[in-house]
């Protein structure tokens, strides 16, 4: 899909568990938009400081420059009117206004691409991503490989003991698990 003058915008969602290639796919789509010489703005939540503050990083070490934002409302405030493609990583950390903001941007004719976890460490829907999937024109669900048995994995297994819903981390703190190997709420088992 390409945005042309006067065209309608749309929303794309890339979702799945940790280590499933969501950020890698987001970066791929954004790079293609840049190659097509489209005006691109990329955002990530301030909360996600795992690898650095001024880029989105994939676990496979791809990266692309991004602006830090506190929440979805800030994205709406700072998106340039000339921007054609808006990329958003870790959408689950940007608050319940993300679907409204994505809708507003798409209605302005922008292509909005949001990547994020669709479920939390308990296997429960991780708002606002389920709403994002419902309003998107296109949804891509990525799967990882189960770290226990090698089957397709759709769950994020937390390996550390914490009852907090949000614990930002990566390898050593989380693993991808399949339906059979996933044990919600049981770190390290």
C-alpha cells in the first residue's frame, strides 16, 4: 500500500509475544517507506529504555531512529502534518488513547504502523493492543520459537518473580513459549 495525495490513511498492527520479530517487521516496513522517499516519523515509549533511547532496536540487532514519547497523546501533538507514515513500537506501553490517536492520524491520510505485545505474561490481552487489532485494516500476528520444545510460540513466559504487570526486560527475564510449555504466573518453571 502506498499513500498518495488525497488518499485515505490506514492502520497496520504487528503483534505477538516477545522474541517473535515484531520490532524487526516494523523496522522493515519503515525502511521500505523511507526508500520510497515517504516522510516517516517513528515513536517509542520512554518506558522502553532496554537498548538505548533514540532508536528502536530489534533482538536481531536491527535499529532505526525514533523519538521518545510519554504516551499516545504526545504522538498526536508532535506528528508533523507532512508526515506520511507513522511508526510506533511497544504500543502496549502508550496508554488507552493509542487507538483514538491512531484513528485520528489514519483519518488524516497517514499510514500508521503499530507494533506491540498482544498478551501479557499471564496470557491476558494487553490493552490497548486488542483494540488496535480491532480497528486496524491489517493485522500481522508474529510467532516466536518455544525456548523449551521448539514449537511455534505465542506466549511470553516471565522468568523473574514479580506481580507487576509491566517489567521491562529482555533475554534472561522472559522467554517465548508455546501453548503447552507456557505456565502463566509461574516464573522460571
